[in-house]
């Protein structure tokens, strides 16, 4: 992933983007990470990895409200909280509308009529397929809902969109290993991809593996629009010039359900990151 960021820094096309910050970008960037023993939590710069973890647990809870994430102890979505927008579009205060959690647990729902239209639970579907139908090529979920991605439907349409889970044979030919292929339509590589999305996908893979008695194998991350914001260039150059401590090992307490995990169930071993870097977010 670091090599891919260096590539976009040196060879990316310049774009005036939605945020007004501007960025360099390249299309169709693939990163492959072996997560069988270690997880891709950044080590060249220390990050508040548990705040990012809580974001993914918030997705799994099905919540669409930033207040719920705040109660979990994470402020990573405070940049996008807009109570005026929520009120204007008929959502409760703190809501992001049809965002990640809603689309994962209530895909197709009507947030204003959940009793009659609660939607489809994609998380339950994936886990059930991995337990009962591992030969399937349809074991996936989508955070992105095209019919609810407009400016009146969500404050920010999902950037990382599809997660497909691919069972693999072990040395005996049994499908006991599991990889995940992540498609990210919009990849802010330095803040989003590196510091959040790679580790988030690995955390999801580890949790699902525990629920279906499989072992993690690889993470394939495809950045469709892989970009580096102009105000991140100096920080990335500093980052790439640093040493490279080894990625950590994840120790994960097992739970009876994917909905029971808390941040306290996650512990990183052999984790010795370098000092933090202050990098602004392009909103």
C-alpha cells in the first residue's frame, strides 16, 4: 500500500475535487495483504486505531447516528455531523441518513417506516452462507445503496462499498481459510485507506472467521479512485522516509455473535509504531 501511495504521489493526475482541496489520483489500484498472522494497522505513524475500530463496530450495530458512535468513545465522524441537514431531510439529530450501518443491517429499508420495511440484514446473510454454502461466489455485502446516495439521503455515501468473502482450501483441501476482497469507490489513501480501511477490513475478516470457524488468509483492496489530497503531500513524503516497524498481531476475544464484540475484545501484540503525525481531513 505504501508503494501505491508513492506511485500516486509521483505519477497521479491532478484533479479539482468535491472538497475544494484538490488531489492527485490514479484509477484501479490493487493492494494485497497477507493477514494470516499480522494485521495492517499502520506502524510508520501511530494512529488512534481503536477509534477507527469503533467506527466499524458502529457499522455492524446498524446505527445511522453519530451520537451512538460518540457514546462508544469515537469522534471520527464528527467532521460530517450536520444536524441542520438531518432535520431538513426528516432524520433525527445526529443521523447520517442511509449510511454504512443502515445499509449493512437494513439494506433496502425505509428509515421513516422501519416497522413495515426494516430491510435485509447482509451481515447475517454472509455469516449464514459461510456456515452453509462455502462454494458460493455470492458471499458479499454492500455498504453502498445507489437509490439512497443523493445529497438528501446521506451526508456521505459509502466510500468503501463491497466486501466479498472468498473461502480457500487448506492443505487437506477443506475450505477453512477465508480471504476478503474490498472495493473502494473513493480511496483517500493516506487518511482513509492506510489509517482506517485496511485495518477495518482485517478486523471484520477476523470477527467473521471466528463466527464461522475459519482462519484469516488475505485481504485484497481495490481502490477504484485512489487519491492523495494536495494538503497531504508533505506528510506522505515524511511518512515514506521513516523506518518500517513490523505490523502487529491481533489478539481477539471470541464472542457468540458478531454483534457482541466491543473494542475491549481487541488487543494488538508486538505493536511499536513510530510517533504520530498531524494530518488534516479533507471534508
